[in-house]
C-alpha cells in the first residue's frame, strides 16, 4: 500500500517541483495559470499515449526504443530551458523593469511562455508515463490489494508530490519581484543542467556513448540518491551519488553554455539597443 | 568580456563534449535476465570487470517492471511481456545491487563484476 504511495510520490515530485518553479518564474504573466494547466494536461495525455504504446516503443531499435524516446524528450526540454534562460536574463530584465514602471505591463501581456509550456508538458509526460505503467500494473497484477486501496494509495502519493511543488512555489513567491527573475532563472538553469545529466545517462544506458560512463565518485555513503534529501536534490539540482564523467561534462557544459550565451546576448544588445537595455555587469 | 573572446570558450566546451562522446563500437558481451512472478532470474549475474555489458531483460510477467539500480546508475521500465536492452559498465570489480522498483519486496538481484 504505502510502497505504491511512495513510488507515485517519487514520480510526481520531480514534475511537481518543475511546475512549481516555472509557476513562480512566470508569476507576472497574465493567463499564466491557463498556460501551465494546458502544459500539465498535454503532458498527462502524452503520458497516457506513451504508456499505451510502451510495448511497441520498448521493442524498437533492438530494445533501446524507450531510451531513444527519452533522449528526444530530454533534448527538446533542454533546448526550451536553455533558450528560456538566455532570453529571460536578457529581455526579462527589461520586462521586470517595465513591469515595475507600468504596473501590469502591456508588453508582458504579449509574451507567450510557450517554451516553458513545452518544458512543463514534457516533464509531466516523462514522469507520468512511468506512473501510468505502474498504476496499470498494480490494478491488473492480481495482487492481494483491491482496486480501491491501490487507487487511494496512488492518489495519496500524487497529492503529497503536488504539495511539495506547491510549497516550493509558495516559498519562491515570497521573493520580491525584482529578485524573483534572477532567483528562478538560476533554478531553471540548474534544472536544465540536471536534464542534461539525465540525457547523458540515457545515452550511456542505450549504449550510444561508450566513453566516460564509469562513475567518477561515489557519495552514496554520505547522501544516497534514494534518500529523502537525495531525491529532493536530484529533482532540484540533479544530484547523483555516482555521476559518470559524461554526466558531469553535460551538466557543466549546459551551465557554461547558458552563462556564455547570456553574456553574448547582453553584450550584443548593449551595443545596439537603447541605454535602458544596459546590463548590470 | 567581448563576443570575440567568448567564442574560443564555446569551442573548448564543444570539443570536450565531442571527445567524451566516443561512439559505440565492437560487440558487447550479452547477458540475459528474466523477470517472472515479480522475481529476477537469475538473481546473480556474473560479468567481467572493466568491460561494457549488454544486459537484455525479458519481462515474462503481464505487468510492467522498472529495472532500477542506484549502484549501476540505471533505471528502465520494461513493459509486461516485453524485452529491453540496458548497457551497463564498464564496472570495477564488486557487487552491484539491482531491484524491480514496482515489486521491491520480491524483485531483487545483484551483478557481480570480477
């Protein structure tokens, strides 16, 4: 019973934290709730479809079909987050200034957070598909536990996961508007790096990368990946007790890419745009 | 920092990634693992250390199972009645526990690299 709740909780947690951070990051956008909700719904529908076709997908490409789908999902999610980070830290700063000056800015209203919408849908899709397969298995598995208790256990796990996401959102919402952009942008950059690390792992698991797949270190004695804190840090910043060189390489490369990309765009806009666009560096 | 000075840094990052991404070559050792009645069979898999191994998991149950191992740094769902391939290692000599996350009470096993 509780094992089922725990599994659903773990799967939900990652997506819920993701949605919580994105919700805080887009706090000022009108219709944000509608965008986020559509992202979650699209993700759930996608998860059901992915779960229904799991048999076929799994058999693709000599048994690595699921990894290939994962690689695709992670790559798109990663691109969306990196693009968002670079865009927000440049134009977003301008937006925050305008928003403070004009109250509810017209300009902000025209921004459609589609990149984040896609990223949210994909996060829900990825975690959701596994959840659906697990629940389906529990219901049809003919175990000693009936349908009602299984569904109740799953609902408990789902609610608990969602509550953690809500907590993160509530916490971030207390940050003043001027600093909120910077704070959420750092968190989104870390989410992007964490996705990059997962991408590297998916590629190793599928046998598409051969070098650098051995673990660099083992910190599981200090903080195990499956402990409570380990799970939370895994979802937030991509903590892994036994990361491979390739995972760490991807992680660092994405953070460096976002940093350099932001500097590059800022540098360009400083040269061409109005003095208002001047950055703080 | 000027844009011109940033490009070499991009190039270094890109080159490091390219270097790390060696493509898979040669035949990997194949090891078979089955899941039946929410148990792994065999429960002990002996593999050579220092070599990548192609693990083929055959799920004979009707329900999905998630092969999970924190020590191998792997997790993958195998649909009911389905097969999946998981590449593991190269491993240092030692014991690496794995389990079926959906049936942790019964589905347990260990990879022994030597």
